C-alpha cells in the first residue's frame, strides 16, 4: 500500500482547490469592474472619477490597524507552515528508524 497520510493529502488538495477558486473569483471580479468602469457613458465617467478621487483620499493611517492585523496573521500562518514542515520531517525520521 501507499505510505500517504490522508489528512496531509486532503489538506494539500483542499488548499490547491481553494487557491484556484479564490484566484478565479478575484480575477473575474476585477475584470467585471474594469469593464463596467471603462464605459463611455457620462454617468459612468462621473462614477469613475469619483472612485479615483476616493482612492486618492485614502490614508494609510486609517487602515494601519487592518494592515497590521493582516501582517500578523500572515506571520502566524508562516510560523504554522514551518512548524508543520518540521513535524513532517520529525515524523519521517522516526518512521525511518
């Protein structure tokens, strides 16, 4: 039989499917916004200018808490990923003995 941990296999397959799905949804949404805001209608042009002006008014300080939260969650994710890698290596070493 195969020497495969089913939980690890499930985790890798699930992460692959979720990554592909999220990428497709993000690209479809960005493309639809681009098509919608690229219109030549007068009202669409006004809306496009409004979106650009509001984007320029954003301040980093207003979103600093959210940026820090995202950064800390990314660091925690990387630490857990590294811990899982180390646990897998330990498991392989113990199984080899």
